[in-house]
C-alpha cells in the first residue's frame, strides 16, 4: 500500500512537471511571451518618428504598434537617438530598431532585418534660389549637411569622396536642416519623404527638393534586429498579414494621404 502511494505520488509529480514544462516551452516560443520588447528609435525624422508633446509619433510608430499587436508582442518605444540605436542592438540591450532604417549590405553583416516595408531614396534639399540642380552639382565646392552614419552621408561620400571636409555630419537630421537654414550649408541630403514633408510644412523657409535618380539609388526600410534574433519570423509574418489585410494601407494612407504601391516592395 505504502509502495502504491509513493508510486502514485511520483507519477503525479512527473505529470505536473510535464505539464509545467509544456507551459514554459509555449511562453518561450515568442508570441505569448510576456516580456516587453524594447524598441529603440531616433525621433527626429518626421513623418516616420518624431516628438509631439514629448510623445514619439509617426508612420513607423503606428506601423510598429500594428505589427506588435498582430504578432502578440508587447513593446515599449524609447527615443535613444540614431548612433545609440545601433550600439543598443550591438549589445542586445534593445530588441528592435525602428527608425526609417535602410536595409543595406553593410548593415546586414551586423544586424538582421525584417522584410522591407517602405520604399525610399535620398534627395537634395536646397534653398529655392540655389544653383544646385543635380547630384553632380554638389561637387562644385558645395557644403553639404547630412545626418551622421546614414545612407545620405554614404551617398554624398560617393559623390565627393570619403572624409571630404565639405560634408558636415550631424547627430540628427533636424540639426542638418538647421545648419542650412542658418547659412552653414548649401544643401542637405536625406530621405525623400522626410525632406518633402519638411518643405510642405515650412513654406516660409523657401526650400525645394531636387531629385536625381542617377545619383541616388532606391532604398527600402526594414525593422532592424540584433543578429540571430528569434523575432524575425514572427515580425515578418505579422507584416505580411498587415499588407494583405489592408491594415498597412490604412496606416500608410493616414500619413501619406495616398494608397501604398505594394508591388514596389520586394518580399525579402
Ligand atoms: N534611411 C536612412 C538610413 O537608414 C536614414 C534614416 C534616419 N532615420 C532616423 N530616424 N534618423 O541611413
């Protein structure tokens, strides 16, 4: 009798153990995990991410929140700045970089990306009376302001050469625009949507945007993840769902007033 009791106790204990093991394996699977993911950004890049009364808002914010909801993930967005964003992903102190980040080969060596979610290209912001009409004109002894460590900087270096002292680098894009406003630069090179929006919102500045598709390539934004992140599959799945069920289009329309052309986005 005593033996029976011991055996049944052991069996029950084993059963409970198996049950709880099932439970934990489920929560570490990703989507039902209770952990709040840290999303880092540089909120000085309207309309993608910027501060409105101290709150980070923008297309990326609405997109990120919808993706997290779809994937069943809890997130907290923190405005850490552009260079620190990369450091946090290096150290894995953050889970996701959300910042109109262009997917490129150099970054792919150190980080993983979700599928592309936005088409972009660099363009040139200049005063209305500027004689700069193309990328090539930037080489005519012009001073160009860019945000440090962006594809804008890279594109201008491609035209003027690396370490050219005519390229002024700033911690964020608003400071680069400020520099041109105060006469310290002849042009700013940055993502088209950002400088186009700036021109619309600041007509008194008398700036215009110059497009040059021969000088500047097409780029695609992705959410950036630490190398080897387990989140990629869940995030990609959620993004694809939002693109299929019209949610992405809704958010896009809210910010850009037109429908997105999803055929322009590669699947990977
Ligand atoms: N798309 C450009 C890049 O990835 C600029 C992004 C800057 N984003 C920002 N939030 N400041 O280099």
